[in-house]
């Protein structure tokens, strides 16, 4: 088990107040646990905290919890996972999804399909939860069958600023196979079906059609070297809108990533093109998202972490609707220095920039530039191992 506690302060320009700096003081912490079971490992990651707002910034709480249980029975592998979060805005960078609290460089738990960086909302407390299950069956020494399903919800809790958004449910199911060509390469095929359902949105004056998408993809992964690997999934994606006069569209689906690991650092890059629920801002969209992250340890006491996510979001073809498109950039940098064996200090900078070409069909969309400067201290003792008596 590994845990850490941080105390930090942040200065915010452009998000909570139109002019000047909003100030916040936060206390946050995270806990990670991984069981030692060889056949039934369990993992948990929790990040939570409280921010007290001063000079224009509201006070709020935030939390993110990820759980995963793996069960091996003969040639069958079962995985059950769940990820729930309570955030003041759309998740951005770091383990908690809140900028300026010192957890940049720690990747969040991913459950369900990857959709890249989401559209940014204004201050809108929101609860999201994704529960998933998957099964894999080894058919031969080189070939395996796999299937998975997930169910996601997004709900908004009206805060002091009256934030709200388009609440929705997402259901996804998929099945496919993988075949190992050699020690370094694997290919396969996969079919996925997703349905997106929007709830009670007429009260906001923005009726949104439910829609469904189908993806048939070819998958390929390759271990180039001990340090470098990449994965690719690509194929056609069919989308059908179900309000009034039904409309269908055909787009390309791509999920490509590369990872490079060294003794003291790690880099990864991801490109995702797919449909999504619209993150509570619009009723479904097609997004192209590019994400880059890196971390490196210098001289055993200095550590740097960087993450950059750029997303272009456009509307799905809907009868009698005005098209829209947005561009979202979230970039963060953090430097940390060890002060003692379990104590370190950090400073971070995050910029959130989102431009809106059309306000039609949007709810509580953030439009502008937000700068966050954070600094604080973190206490993180060495990991503790629990052994059986």
C-alpha cells in the first residue's frame, strides 16, 4: 500500500473570476493498494480532497475512486472494475482530475473505451461512474477470445453557481479475438456497440437525440524493444441518431498509442478518433484527441511531469440542427523536489484553453482561457507491505 497527503495553494486566472486572480487552499490525499494474490489480484486507487475558496473561487470537494478485481479460473480470466468520481468540472489532468493539487504525472484509472480529453464545463459539480466487466478465454496457446461490457452515468449536482449539464447514460458491449504472431506482435479483431441516452434535458431547453454507434476494428500491438511499444485499433464506425427523422453517418474510428519507458522516466502518446456522449455539454459528438504525457526523475531528488491534451470536437449529423465545433487544449507541467525521506515540495502550472465556434445546442460550456498556478508540499512515506502471519 502506498499513500500520500498534500497541502497546496492555487492561483486561478480566467475560470472562477473574469478579472484578477481567484485563490484556493487545498488539502488532498491519495491511497493505492495492490494485493499480492497471483491468481486473484485486487487493486484500488483513491484520490480525494477539499478546496477552500478565497477571493472569488468557490469551496468544493473532489474525489475519485478506482477498483479492479481479476479472477483467473483455468483458461478463463475475469475482470470486474468500477471508477466513480465527484468533480467541480470536467476531469483534466492528474490522478484526481483537478489541476494544481500536486498529482500531475500519475495517470487516472481508465475504465471503458478511451475518448480523450473531454469538453470543459464551467463550475458544475458532477458525479460520474463507469462499471465494467470483461472476460478472456485462451482457446489455443496463441489465440484468445475476449468480451467486455460497461455502463456509465453522468449526473450534475447544482452548486452555488447553479451549474448543470446534459445528464446521460452510456452502455457499451464488445467482443473479439487476439492472435499472437510471435513473441513481439499480436493482431486481432473486435466489434463494439454503444448506446447513448440523454435524460430530462428538455428542462434545459436543449432537446438532444439518443444515438447508437457500432465499430468493427482491426487491432495490432507490437513490442519494438524492451522500452518501446505501440498499439493500434482502427476501422469503420456507424452512428445512427434516433430523434424524429433518423439519420446515419459513417466515420473512421482510430485508437493508437505508443509508450517509451526508461530507467528514470516514461513517455506516452495517444490519438483517439471516436464518437462520445458530449461530456454534459452537447448531445453527442465526434472527437479527435491527441494526448502526450511524460515524467522523468533527475538526480534522485528532482522529478518533472508534463501532460498535453488537444481535442477537436464536432457535431454528429443531426436533421435540422446547426453544426458546431470546439477546440480544447489542456496542458500542465509540474516539478517536484524531495526535501527529506518522505517529504517533498512541488510547483505546477496548468492552462485550459477552449474555443467555441457556435453556441447552438450547448449547455454550460466553458469558453476562454484559464491559468492555474499551484504550489505545496507532499508527505508520502515508503510503501507498506502487508504479509500474512
